C-alpha cells in the first residue's frame, strides 16, 4: 500500500509542472490574440496614413521585424503599440 501511495505521489508531482505549463501556454495564446486585435485597431492609426492596406502574409515574420524597426521610429509610436502592430502583421491574416 505504501508503494502505491508513493507511486501516486511521484506521478502527481511529475504531472504538476505539465499542467501548469499548459495553462501558461493558454494564457500566452490569449495574450497574443489580444495583441493581434489591438494591432488591427492601431494599424490604421499609425500605418494607413502613408500605406495602403496589405496582407500580413506579404512578408515573412523576420522581414516584419526589420520593417517595424525602421517604421517605428518615423511616427514615434510607443513600444506597446509597435509590438501590437507587429503581432498583427506577423499573424498574416488577409
């Protein structure tokens, strides 16, 4: 009986971090979706003044990183807004 209890304890201890990790991943996905939605609202504010609408899939994610580094300096946008727009563009939805 002791061996069974010890085995159950060890299994539950091993599974604890796994379930916590899955929960953290869900929070990250939720935060990413919120950033994408915010970026979609901010894109017209900062970008549409000079650019026509283009799909995010037009460039690879690493290219958007480079483009955003350059473009962020022009309108002097806050870092959080730039991150949201970058997530929106990298999402690649048309």
